[in-house]
C-alpha cells in the first residue's frame, strides 16, 4: 500500500501515482470519506488519466466497504461530478483527477451534499488522518453499486439554461480541450450552438500528447493563440485537464487575464440580473471592483482558494465569483466552479454586443497594468513578509491572505504557497505599464533579498 501523507493538500488530494498514492491508498481514502462526510449515498467520477479508472474503482470499493451506496459516473469532468451530487441529492462525491498536473499525477476532489467542498481545514485533513491510521472498520453490509450513463446530456442541457442559445450565432470559435475532460461534453455543446467551431484535441487521452492541460502556462497557450489568428477566429477558449477552468484568447491572439474576464462576466451578469453581490479573490485587478460598482453590484474581496470562495458566496448570497486562476463560480450552479458556463456566457456576450473581445477588454488593458502572478523561491517566507511590512508601513496593509498593501494608485499581494517554498506576487499600477514594472522589480528585490 502506498499513501504518502503529503498527498492531502489544502484543496484536494494530489500526488504521483504509484510512488505517493496507489489503488490500495485510494481504497483507504474512499473508506474514510463517508464517515467524514456523513454520507450514505455518493457519486464517483474520474478524468481520462491512465491511472484514473483503477483509482476511481478503488475509491468506490473503499466507500462501499464503509457502507455507502456508490453511483459510478465513469468519465466525467469535475464540474459534472459537482452537478451530479447536487442534482441527485447525494450526500457527497469524488472526482478522481489531478486537474492540470502532468500525466503521472492522480488525486481526488471531494465534496459534501450540495457540492460543498472539503478542504484542508474542513475535512481533507480528517480524511487523511483516518486513512493513514488504518483504523477504518468495515460496515456489516457493504453499500450498493450503480452506474449513471446519462449524466453528460443532463449536464449540457442544464448549463445551456444559463444563456439564450438562440442568440449565440455568427461566431468563429477555436476550442482547445488539451485532450482533457472538456472533450467529454464539448461535442454535445457544439452541435447545439449555431457557431463555427474549430475544435482541437477533443479526444480524451491521459498522456496529454499535444501539450500539458494547464493553460495558465504560456507555453501551453501558444498553440491556441496562433490558431485564433490563423483561423481568423472571434476568440479562443482553452480548458484545463479536469475542465473546471476555462481561459480565453481574444481576436488579436492575446490571452485575457482571469481578473479582466471576471470583470467582464460580472458586468454582463449584473446587467442581466440586477444588483447582486459578487465575490472575487484579493489578488485581482481593481478592474473587478470598479466593474462591479459601475454595474450596480456589491464587490466582496476574499481570500484565495475555491473552498474559501464557495463558503463566502453562501455567506453573502453572491450570484457569481471569479478568481485570477480561471475559476468561475455561479450561485445557480451550487456555488461551484465550472468551465462550461463562463464559456457560454462570453459567447452570448460577444454575439449580442456585436463587439470583439479585444474591444470589450481594451479599457481594462489601458487603465489597469497588472504583473500577473510571479513566483519566487525563498528560504523563509515569514521573513519575506516581515521585510515587506516594514518597507511599506505607510501603505494600507491587510493580512486576510498573505500580505496585501495598497496605495491610491498601486497595490500588491504576496502569499506563501501551501505546498512549496515559494511566495507569489501579484501587483498592479494605475499609472502606467512602466510604473508597474518599476514597482514590481522593487518588490521582487525585497522578496529575493539574500536568495
């Protein structure tokens, strides 16, 4: 049995298949999950990684040994698992996936009833403790096993209700599924839309032969950026490995940062639904706050991470939330993140506005000069934060998540990684690109002092 305690992360279970987690380890996790989740009925789906079918079967076996009735979904994007849990009234569920990681990884994203996520401080740690202890009594009667082969169609139909399908017409759209789980539902979506779709890499392949399924990395976007220009498309959309995130390329072949996309979606949603609260993560450009206010909404800045964002949305009854990392959450989708609904909303916005995506975000690019997230390897992250506190003591400081410092015309956030000896910097200037670069380099010099 292989189960390294390090696989129990802040937001999910994730590790190298075979050396950090194997089927026997997954079975123990599955056996621990029902007790932590207080679940008697759960669903289990998996992504297309080569290890995922056997890991999913082991997880399901463990859950049944604990007495839970299990419905196997088979191949399913993570957002499809969230949908299945909420739609079917299940007590919980697990998506066997390592998201955007390279092929050698495996893992699980686990949720409670209503698709409420487990996280490091709210369930994952306890699952890990029980699984590692081996103190997992078997149920007198194992749970039942059933299968659901109709989920994909139900999921597509539900997501399409978020838009007026009849208005999505006349667009040429490049789509890159990276051989990941978006390929599970995109064919069914494309046939329902009156668009000129140019799809690439929809074939599910756990080797990810064309490029890694992580569009946040520039090298993984080069293909779709070139294809948007080559195919003279209105936009490009790329999905990560488990398809709970989507990323956009404008008609000029340029990547649209996640905070600008959040601002765009916030404006579109508020104009459709009226005044509402919208949550966004504290790394984001002030473009998000300003767009929400301009559209009559209430901005609510919160800490980074899907478990925290989803909890906050429930607390303030937010209609929508967005993160810089490409996660977009919807109240009417169980407050969960989805890679399909934001794609549909942007298609609807472009089709109805008559404007190009580059035009819609031109104002953001001109006014808000953002650094993007920059990682630095450090020996002592606490010392780094203390140096920054002292150097920028005249700024408005907050420690909701790492250290945030704001001035009237620029601001930054520095956070420590949950899993690596890294700190992550996000910085923005309202003055100019040159001012952003100058301040970015100044903050980075303090972060990397003595490195």
